[in-house]
């Protein structure tokens, strides 16, 4: 078992690897094996000299996460529980957004569309009252390599072709902007054309609203998409749902979002977790319209997925539709996120919690 403090081969940008491996063209070969062929061992890298393979084995661990458990939903989504080198666990989810479409001649007219939600931390500091991840408290940030390895494992496990684009959402366990530097470097490695080649426009960071970090991210202008976990239209309820709201209230988040550079063809996504009798009223919808005035916004309504022990309830479908229709009538684009994985442990932290409690 690798020591946790060892570097992983997934930690490096292509330029960094060129500095470490001589001659530098070897770095491109290694990248090709890792990100185009999903090699899981240096011994698979047949065109590398034996000495280099031995050097890589000695210095840069490749085997940094192991799949502990996997649950597959009838809708095609798959929830993964991964064990890291220090035996902590994290989750990631592969979502099948659109099925493959085949015509009567057996020709593929449309390939599948995938989104992968990946984790940023073991545990989380934010402490949202509706989230299972918060129950375990915060343990540590993920390394850069642990971000990358989640996607590599999922692409390998599902035979997703190297040239098949997918979307990444940083919204698994943890708050990505709390792990700022590692998250930013992961964005860079994911988008490397000689690697996974996942366009920055296909990468979305979902944050619970650390206003100062949203500003810092905006200054970097990474061309990634921004999603804000808003969930409430007044500070009283938001502070109940997200205690961090006491430090970064709704007004400070809205101000930071207004300064964030947004591609003119894109919008800032506002995630709104709808909880029955908490934030599902037409009154809340009216306040939300006022709040988003002047922002290129799209609102994504999310059904709360109940889990054992929570007092919060799933909203009624008719209330979700009324809320959506009102926003759309006021020219605020609003969609209801189709719930996926209802027959598996889909809520963040749910699979980990099940494993800890010994439930299969």
C-alpha cells in the first residue's frame, strides 16, 4: 500500500511532468497511457523503457483509490464508494443524462451523454442540515490526484471512449472552493488536450456560497461554469439549512455572482433544493425572482431526497410545477432536475453512511 504522502502520477500537469521526465516526450507518452488508455499499472505502458517504469513505480503512485462499493440504478446512474490511501472513503456518481439512440439499421444516431459528480473533500466543513456528508465532520481535502483518479476510474469502469466528452460537476462530498488550489489545478489537468480533454465549459463548480472564494475564482477566469447552492430566499431559513450563511449571507453571495465573468452564451446556475413546507411556496418563488434580478441566471429545482433520520420531506410534484411555472412566467429560466438514482443511495454521503453502518 502506498504511503499517503507519496506523490501520485495524477498530481501533475503535462508541463510539470515534462520537467520531471527526461526526455520530455516521455511525459506525453505517460499522459496517453493514463488518460487515453486508462492504464492502471505502469507495466501496461509498453513503449516506455524499463528504467523509466521502475523510476515511476518508485516515485509516483498510480493506485490511489479503490472501488469499495458500487450501486447501479434502473435509470443508468451509478454511485461509487472509493477508498483512498489513508482508508477514508469518498463518493462519486455517474449520471446517464441521455441514452444512446440507434436507428432501425442499427446505426448510432446519438451517443450517450454522461455527467460525473465528483467529491472534493473527505467530509465537509459547511455542515448543511439536509446533507449526510456533514454528519461525519471534516477530515481533509482531496489531493489533485484524487480528483483526477475519480474520473479515470469511472471512464475505465464504464468503457467510456477516450474521445467521448462528458460533463464534470464538482458537487459530490465537500465544498470545492474550500480546497481551492487543488480544485483549480484539477480543472487544468482535466482540460489538458493531451489528457482527458474535458473542456472547461463542461466543468461546473457547485459551491455553497463562500463569497470571497467566488470572487477569487472569478479573478482567475477559468471559463468554467458556476452553480450556487442557494436553497433559500431569506437569511433565516438559509442559516438553518447552511450554517455558513451566517458568515456569507445571501446578499454577499449575490454581489460576488454579479462580478463573476460569465460566458455570454451561459448562465449562472442556482441550485434550489425544495423541501416540503420550508421553501416550496409561491411567496418564496416571488422573492427568488427579485433576488436574481440583473443576473444571467438559470434556476434548477431539486427534489429533496429523504434519507433515514431526516425530518425534512420531499415536496409535492404540483408545488414544484407551480414554482417552476411562476419563475418561467417572470423570464427566469427554471427547470426541475429529474431525480436520478432514487432506487440507490443517491443522496450525498448516503452510500458511505450505509457502508459505515454495515448495511448492504
